């Protein structure tokens, strides 16, 4: 679950008046490997928080 993938829709939902910007997003909970993040609106800025777990490690060279 990525915060950046949820921050954009959060801005849209806030602009459309669907939410005040404070909510919880869940993903893949049926499979038991889901993620949960909290999104909050602080003076028009969306903040994303939650716990994380690394499932792959690597490096990239340019």
C-alpha cells in the first residue's frame, strides 16, 4: 500500500467535499496481507501516516 497513491485521491475527495480529509484507507484486507493508512488534512495539506514493513530490499544505480 502506498501513501503517494492515496494522497492524490484524498486531495480530489477533499476538493469535491466528499471528505474533510481525515479518514482511514484499507487495501487487500481479504487476503490477510493488507495495509491500513491514516490520511489527515492539516490546513489544506494532506498527510499520510501508518506503519510499514519492508518486503523487498535492493538498490538502483544510474
